[in-house]
């Protein structure tokens, strides 16, 4: 990134206000999403162990399917925010509608593929004979809600691009409350069992999608943007999403390799790994909220043909990422003795988890920089570089992680490999930010 004089205090304060205004509601919306699964688990868990196991398998499949298409939010945010920066709200919303149409098409394709193959997918995950029927039931019903889930992703990207993260927060909180109420009503009130939980989630997701569509359509009518599907626009959205899809698949591969390695270390280690991973995910939500703010703000500056403003914001967000990561790391160190016993009373599990959490704590400043620069480059529309950088990171991480069991390393060694992975990501992203090649101005990249 080209060196420039430090931004004046007034500019830094303005950047800070923008970051906080977008990041805090984004964090709330991010945290609300996993609460859907927690609510379902709490309600279904009282039906029996087999039902809860079935829910766990079906939810893992659904989460994987939806997370693959997270580019619908990321790519749409950047594209819409660029046009906002260029002062063309009509084109911004038109771009958002293209993303929503793409979400509907992808959702229909997922239904066509996953609905008939649900039993085979459940068997692939090794479901027991008692849990498999419940998993298939939940999966087949929940698949019907995938188009709504993908519309929620795309529409969230539209609103983030319009510099609005409060509406997604309100919708996410409302969806969580509706999901819980519908689950209780359908599971226990009407006695539908696990099918009632699935239908409750589908209805809640459809309600969220309907609210998002109402907000976006209202904005389109206000600014005279067409609501009709545009083949060229949808194709452009898909092309922009391909590199981010590759990046997401590489990230999923890293997570799967880490879990597979932990499983080879023994029962205590894999149980401890799940505890550490749950905290890692929670910390990621906090840092990802800053990255989301970065996507929206950077794209807006670039769309407004203000490269220096984009560089200043990038520099300030790196500081935010490092300081936030350091603060979270200190929190992990302080909370370790309390956090681990909440999940397991087994001393072997605790002994494995505590030193691994120390590694996680030390890695958080690096993670903060990674998430921020990820958001900056996504906002700049630098998807191809992000894809290649993540594939390079996977190439470094995979052999390092796979060597852990053969070299006699334990869970702590595995999380050292995870820290190595984040360090490689930080290095590749920092080099790109220093190069300045991501600074491409204009309403489109």
C-alpha cells in the first residue's frame, strides 16, 4: 500500500464513527444467525437423543450448503457500495436485484439436487439407524427454505452496500424470536416433532426474506430501478462470485482437515477441539463485523474516485483489527479457566483444551489483521487475488496439519498449525495491501 501522510485527527474520528456505526449492528446480526441452530437444538433435544443427533447431521449439511454461497453477500456488498460511492443509487439497487435473482436461481438448483439425494447425503455423514430418519425428515423440509436463506444473504449484501447494517440486525433478531416461537408451537403445541422444528425454521427464513424483499423493492421503486431479471447482470454477479466461492471452498477444506486431524488424536483431543473451535468461531464473529464495515466503506470510497480516502480507511481499519484482536486475546486468557469447564468436566479434555486456547489467544491480533484486510480486498472487488491467496494458504496448512499426528503432536500443535495458516493469510493480504493494486476506482471494477 502506497505510503501517505497520516490522516488528520478529524478524519480518523470520522472513519472511527463510520466503522462503529456499521460494525456494531453487523456483529449483532452475525451472532443472531447461529442462535437459530441453538434454539432448534434446545427444543429438539427434549424430544430425544436420536432426534437431536438427526438435527445435528441435517444442520451440518445445511450450514455447509448455505456457507458455500456466502459470496452472495460479499460480492453484492462491494458492487452496490461502489455505485453508492459513485452517486448512482438506481444502478446500486439494480445491481442488488441482480444478486437477489441469482440467489433465487441458485436456491432452486440446490432444491433440485438436494431434495432427492437427502437420504444419500445423510448416509454419507455416517448417521446411525436411529438418527437417520430424523435427519432425512429435517433435511428434506429445511431444504425448501434454502432459496429464502440465499435471498437473505444477497439482500443483506444490498443493505450493507447501502451502508445500512441496522436493518439486517433488526431482521435477524426478529427472525430469531419468530423461529423460537414457531418451533415451540409446531413441535410441542401441534405435536409435529422434528418436522415441526424444520417447518418453523423454514417459515422464519421465508419471513425474513419477505421483509428484505419489501425493503429492497421499496427502494427500487423510489429510485426507479427495474425489478425484472437481467441476464447480463445476473451473469456478472455469478462471475464476480466465482473467485469468492473458490476462497470459501478452500476455507471449508482447512476446517475439515483440522477436524479430521483432531479426530485422529483421540477422543479427548477431538472433544477439546470442538470447545476451542466454538470459541474461535465466536471470536471470528466479532472480527468479521469489522471486516463487513470495511467492505462497505472501502467500496464506497473507491466508487467515489477517492483512492486516498480508501487508503486512509484501510490503514485505520488495520489498527482497529490489531487492537480488537489483542483485546479479544486478553479476554480469552482471562476466561480460559471459566470457559472450558462449561463444556466438559473431563480433566483430560480440559488439559488438552487449556494450552490450545492459549495459542488461540496469541493468534488473535493476527486474526484481527486478516479479517480486516479480507474485508478491504473484498470491498475493492479483488476476488481473484483472495482466491489464489487462500489456495496458497491451504497448500501450506494441509501438510503442516497432517504432520501433527505422525510427529506425535497434540491438539496444541494442531492449533499452532492453525496459527501458521492465519499468519500466511496475513502475509499474503498485507503484501497485496502494500502493493496498492487493489485500489481500482470507479462505479465498477
